[in-house]
C-alpha cells in the first residue's frame, strides 16, 4: 500500500530548504531503515539480540562477537542464526526509506550511502545511471561468504545456506583446488579453509577496512553539504567516529547541515554534532521529505515493489504525535541543542540562533 501525505495537510518545515539545495549528500544508515521490510534491528525489544538470547549457549550480543569462532558450539549457533537471517533478507523488499535513497542518488543529490546493514536491500534498488560504488557496506554482506583461511570471497549459494542451517561451515573451493594441485606436485597438503558469512563481527577488523577508509577520504575531499544519519542508535565506535568526521566537514560549509532521522532521540553528547533531529519512523519522515520535494526533482516516484507499510501504521503514528502534543506536524522537529520543539512560525529565527552554538551547560 502506498503511503500518501497530502502536502496541503502538512506544514512546510523550513529544514526542507537544506534538502532542496543540497548537491552532495552523504547518508549513513542503520538497521532502523529495514525494520519495515521485516528485518529486525539489533537493540530494540524483539530485535536480533533478543532473538539470539533464545539460542542455547550464546547471550544476545555475544553471538555477534568474533569470539564465536573460538567455540565450536557457539560457532554452530552463529551459523544457524545467520542462515535464518539470510532467509528473512531474501524474503524482504526494500522499504520506503530505501526508495527515498534511490531517488536521492538518481537525482544526483546523494554522493554516497554508508550502511551498517548486512541485509543487502540496497542491491535491489535500481540506482539507474549511478556509480556502482555508491553503497559502502560497513559491516559486510549476507550475500557473500568469506574463507577463514585464504580470505577469498564468493557469492553465497543455496548449498552454503543449507550447510549453515545445519550449523556447519562449507569448505572453500579455492582452498580445495590449491590443496589438490599441491598433492599432484607431491608437496605437503595445506589445510582447507571454511566459509563464513562475510559480515563483520564485534572485535574483528573489516577485511576491506583500507578500501573503506580511502573512500571516506575521497568523500571528505568532495566537501559534502548535507549529512543524513538515520535508523541507528549510534552505539558502534567506528560509526560514531565516521559521523563526527563527516559532520565536521559538512559544518565547514556555510549552509551545510547535519540531520538525524530516527524513532528514538539523540543523547545530549550529540548536541554539537547534529543540527536537526527528525523523530519518527524512517519511512514516515522520508516520505514526508519526498512528498514535499519531489516536484523539484527530475526523477520522481518510481514504481518499484516496496514493503507494505500499512496506512494504519501511519495513522497510529499521527495519533502518538497528537496525544503527546509535540506538534501538529507528522514529524516533530527539534533543534538538538535545546530539546525544545520549535514551532513553525518562529522556526527560522530560532534556527539562526540555535544551530551550531555550543550548549550553555557544556
Ligand atoms: Zn580458502
């Protein structure tokens, strides 16, 4: 079902002008953008950590730690869990938020999308006439497997998933072939490596870490004029550094602004980093922005198959907003510094005074 906002019913928030003007947007996303696609996030109740707790030996987060490879039973649980998650991802369709990002890219407004997500839903977007490397997967990909010995990566196959489901890692074909050649030459037979999902766990380095760093450097040199961070609770150290690095660059531009879009608000430590937080479901917030702006875009609404977000979800969302009297708007816009709701009438004045000033309490 299509989410539809009647533009006449919603106030035209002044923050939209930054989206309208921006030419070099960098977006950083987390699990929150895929929840409506049916992929659970990590930290929410009912999320992946909770699901992992129900496994025999591992406790929540520990199932996503590199330590799992030191314990056969834990490793087996990890493989089974990843097989389940992979199947969920295969059934999922991109969300409204994914589609919004696709349009930003196709309208030549977004220069890069850094995602923490391993669900690969970005790969199902059209990204027409957009460079292939526009998406950087910070935590790897569930669509690939990597050899634990030779580090070669392969596209995941059904047979791999079946093996993971049974709690076992499949053998690496590269290693098997290499072993065969050595034996033929009468040499000592090297061990054959096992394949694991090509995702990055806690306490291990990203195998493509150097490539990602060079991409970040390249993007910083391009002077992005808008940073959007969405659907993440900003708990991972590396990501926090990345956000701060980009925010600094964006703020070196006069009209550069940094946005946070999420269901739950930022903590006070981010006051100097973000200029706006748009609180709500990512799908609702991005639909609002898209509805308000796409008449200015060359490429607008695309008929790609999206996850259904029911009209009920949207109505419930409006109800919450009204009952807490946050604002008449579908989105509560706050200046991160003050935690105050800024009314639309004097929004611009307050914006001028409030953005990027340091908190008096700090
Ligand atoms: Zn190998």
